[in-house]
C-alpha cells in the first residue's frame, strides 16, 4: 500500500483489465476483483483472495473460478498459493467447486498477441521518436526513489 499510496497505477491497471475482459464476456457471470500475495505484516490491497473465497462460501456460493488476471504464467502464486493453499482452505470450509483458470503460459495465441503489442509499440516509437510511452515517463506523484527516476530518464533518451 505504501507504493500504491505514492501513486502506483497497478490497482487501476488490473481493474481496467478485469473490466475489459468482463465486458468482452458480456458480464455473463458475477465477479469480484480480489487481491493475493500479501507478504509480511505491511498493508496490502483488499479484499484478500482467501477471505473472499471463504466469505462467498459462507453466502452459499460453492462454484468459483479464480482467474489470476495479473499473472500470465504459472509460478508460485498460482501453483502453490491459489491451487494448494487456497484450495485447501476452501475444502476445509466445505467449498468443493473452487477451480482456477489455466494460465496463458506459452499459448500460441498469447505469444502472437504479445508480438502484436511489441510491433505496435515499435511503430509508435518510430513515428514519434520516443523510446517509451508517455505514461512510462511519468513517476508516481509521491516517488522519492532516485533509481526510478534514473531508469525512466535512461529509457526516455532519444539515442537508447
């Protein structure tokens, strides 16, 4: 939360992605944006995934699908945290219909989409002379990290 309170765009970017996906699916199913992977005692975004699973289960929702939309590949947060930890908590609470959407990993359609995004970015930067997007050049309003500033300045140079 400390980083987000300085102005990091992560929550709004994830929320915009969820909204775009649900719109594409014509809002066929009810959904909630929840957050996982809190590390240590420091505040993190909420509601937490495991608490949302248990809360929805208490309200009679047994069939739930977790869609780790901010993660494009399988790793510890999908394979261990979602599948094992949250799956175990759900089973202990009597929730039997918890599943997780398959990660994109190296799916050819996903790889092609990434390639299209890169090609579009290269065309845009070639046309404007900028090496990065205007959004990338902006620091978070409360950022005091000089490494962040140095990195942005480096990538915004015309000759990089």
